[in-house]
């Protein structure tokens, strides 16, 4: 069992660590006071809504050995208070030490970017499993470690959960972990101190400006993954050469950099691309060789995801045949152009697209399948970047034949006010559209409008199984609602 002194190695304390406390054994770490037990160390983070310092006394009463915080000790607090430069950085270092630095023995791939993180991560994990490895996968949809799966709370968990998961994976015989790394996680220090073997950049488009404020700040957060984030630099970097921000990324000179893309200039390119209902076929070409790829995934956006995954997995020394088999084995990603089939004579696909660029990508996939019409249902989330709403409206209008504007996760905002923001862009074209804030009713409208040969895209929520309203969160799964509606229309089990 580690001591306080051992887990705090590498943390620059503003306060001295008493010798008696330094030798105390630590039974656990927590940043939630409700989880503190006897012999634990509590990390008190300041927050917008709740300040962890308010729970310091409660943690002490539950048996905490000490409180670690970047804030000064409250005047009335009498327990051990250790002030640090950065609370989340301190937690990350402490967690890494407490769990025995598993990131030094596990090959960790971190994938960042606006779009494509989830699918790329799934493909990398598929390749590593086909190669015979026990793996971990962490991302927006779920955390799956050595075959055990739990729903994801955040795209990227806090460092304490990450190092616990890595340690559990290692105990189960795992040797690789693939994870999505969000800009929030990078900016807040959730992945601080993790030794990444391979860092992947997919692309950067407008999103999360409610948090980052500007695209420069957003890009600066993404860059942190390639700058080491408090530890050694990733020895391998995989960059999208076709993305303007990917070309701007500067990587340490001693790192091995592989660029990928469809356009000329990338080291690894996709050539002879064929996309249809059955999936993708293309050749991955390098300076020395070319390899045929067959994937059940569709669309140009998945060509990029496959290229990124190929390059990332190749950094572990896997051969081309294993890479190709792993790509072919990744049949579907939940909520990413996920088809809902009840025997209807038109295609229905659910997709997580919730930015204008992602929406354009998924609608381009639909267009590429040459349907009679594309019918698009979407909304925009509340309490998030308002500037992307008209852009999403314009994207939907530009690439759809009929649009159903509805509600996504309105949170504290009025759904009608959100929809009015979207209508600014939607109204720039004369694409026929209807407005229905009730998402289930909107899905009924979209599917009721569809005719044989059409494609219906239900965009925005993807894998999510809930809807966040102002006063409550309700169960809601676009896929299940679509199945129910289709059966009500006479397809599937109701026939």
C-alpha cells in the first residue's frame, strides 16, 4: 500500500508535507466527498456550481487523511491541508502513482479531433483484438475494459477513473487501450500525466465554443495531446493531412509522424474509393506498397477514420493483413450511421452528427448512396454553442430534400428559441421543412414522409438513450422510437 509521500511524488506543493503524514498509508483517493473512506485522500476542486472545499470537513469526518486543493486552507479547517499548483494535475499524478503507473506498460492510443474520434477508436480496438490482444476502449459511447462494458459518463473520464481502469486492464492481462480524448479533458487536465504511445488527430471544425470561446483556444486544447500533457511526448503522431488544422500541428522532432488523407501530399493515402450500400472498398497506398481494404462502413468520412486507425495500429508493428482483417471486422459503431431496419422500403439511419461539419458528412454519405430523396431530422442542444445552430440549419437545407426541425437536448433553454436560431440558416434556402419540437412526433413526421428509395437521417443524438429537458431527463432512444414508429406504419413485427 502506498504512503502519502509516495503518491504525492512529483507534485509541487505550496505547503510542506509533515513527516508523520508522509508515512501514512493511503487506502484510496477521491474527488467526491461521498466516496471518501478511512485512510483516503480527498481532492477538493473548485467548480462553477460546487466548490469541493465545502466538503472538506465532511471528508475529514469520514476518515480522510488529508485534503489536497489548489485553494488556500479555510481559516476554520483543522485537518491536514495540502495546497498544490493545480488540483486536477495533482490528482492525475497521485492516481498514476497510487495505481502503479500502468500507462508505462500498456500501449495507449489517444484520439482527438472534432469528428471521427469514436469510429476511429472502434476500428483501432477491432484491429488490436483481431491481432489476439486483450484491450480497453474508452469513449463517448462506453468504457469496455477486457470485455467488461459500462456506459460512458464523459467522453474522457477524470484521471482517477482512467488510471483505475488502466490498472484493472493490466490485471486482466490487457496490453492496449484506445481512448477518445476530448478537448474538455485536455483543457481541464483529466489526461494530465498519461504516457500515450500514439496520438491521433482527426480534424477540427466548429464545436464547443461555449467552453473554449474561440477556434484558437479550441485548437490549443487539442494540441496538448501532442505536447505530452505533463509527461513524455507521444513517440508516434498520426495527423490528418487533408485538414487545415492537421497541417498546422507541430510535433516534436523526435516523434515519428505519419500523415494520412485522400488528397496528394499525405504519406498514407486512400485510392480507388468505392462506396455503396454494402460498404467501402479502396486501396491504402504508401510510398512502398498498396493494400486492398474492405469495410462494412460507408462514406468518405469513414475512409478518413479507417486511414487514421490503420496508421495508429501500424505504430504497434502490426502487419498489413492483420490491419485489413481488423478493419473488415468492425461492422458497425453505435449511433454512427446506424441503420434501423424493420423491412421498410427506405433506409433509416441514426447518427450522432451534432455539428454543421458532421451533419454535412453524414448527409454526403446519404447522397453518395444515390437515394430518391434525403429526409433529415435534427435539432441543436441547449446551453451549448449558439453560433453553430444556423450553420447546421444551412447544412441540412443544402443537402436534404425535406427537413424536419425538432428538439435535441434542450437542457435549460426553450426548445422553440433554439429552433428559431436554427431557422436563420435553414431559411437561407427554399428546402421544404416542418418544425415540431416534440422529437417523437417529429420522427413520426419524418418516417411518415418517406417513400420507397428514400433515405431518412435521424441526426444529433446517435447512441444516446435519454433526452435532457429543463426539469428532468427522460428515456429516449432515436433507434427504439424509429423502430416503434416503423412498426406502427405496418412494417416489421406489426405486419
